[in-house]
C-alpha cells in the first residue's frame, strides 16, 4: 500500500530554472492538495483539486501551476524558481473530513 | 492571517507524564478539527479528529478537547512515551470548503526519559 508517492525527494535548482513535482495516490481519493512547509509558518496550501478536472488556488499560489492529470496524479510546476520557493513541499489526498488527508513524504527543494 | 494558531513552538515533558498541546482558532465556520503528527523527513500523519458538535474525542492515549465558546482545542497525551517526540500540527476545516485544511505552525514535543 503505497498511499501518496512524491518525486523527487530532494532537488536543488538555480534561480530561474523550472521543474515539476510529481504526486500520485492509489487510494481512489477525489481530492488532492499541495502544501508547503516553512519554519514557523506551518503548512500552507498552494493549490488543490477537489475532483478530477478541477483545480483551485490556495493561500500561496503565486509562482506555481498545477495539473490534475487524472484521478491518481496531481503535479506542481515551478516555471521560474525563486529563492523564496525554498521549502519542503507536501502532496496530500483526502476523502472526507473526519479522517483528514494522507500525506506524501515530501520534497525538499532548495533554490540558489 | 493565520486562522489556526499554536502559540507554543515547543514542549518538553518527562516520560510517563501528560503532554498538553494547545490550539486556538478564529474562524467560526470551522466544523472539523484534526491533529497530525510529523517525524523528521516524513510527511504528517493523521492522529485524531473531532467534529464541532462534540467536545471530546478519545483514542487510546490521545484525547482531543474542543471548547467552541473559547475557540480553543487541546490534545492530551497520557502517558507520554519517547516515540511521541515529534512535531504536532493542529488543523481545521471550514464547512463546505472543499475539505481544505488550515494548519497551525506546529508544536515540537520532546519526551525526556
């Protein structure tokens, strides 16, 4: 039971480079989410997809784009990376409020 | 503006004693509250939740209390064990909001032997 799988686990980018973070879930959840975690800030929602074919902005969407490729996969793209995007990124999926989300193990991104 | 606040960044407790983690919120539309536990280099894992229609939910050593009038919830861990050393996040969902969760900044718990 893989749950939520994120790739890559680590990445170093130069300012201005682009990259896509991949996320896949095998729990047949409708909703998927991208969060970033920064010290003292907790987890902040970047983008989410309530169901296949829909995406919406969260609290901190600037500088990011997403694609809900199918029910299983939800990718996050940085078009032109900036040092302020240095963070740990978590993908999550969910189905219902009571049990919350299942999170992936995270991608640690450093932009130099 | 953070709607979910954990004002204590850290907590140190002796093994076998009670750990109490606190969380305050500002949005009266929140209808579910959750606690997540996170170890280094891993994703957060769901611990326990409570609906806004209840004031207490218990699961083994973990109990969550909700005080709606004070917009406050707490997590009690009894007895604390070394494996409980982790970062704990409080989270809340706003009614009818696509299941989006708002998270607090987290509290790092250290259980001393």
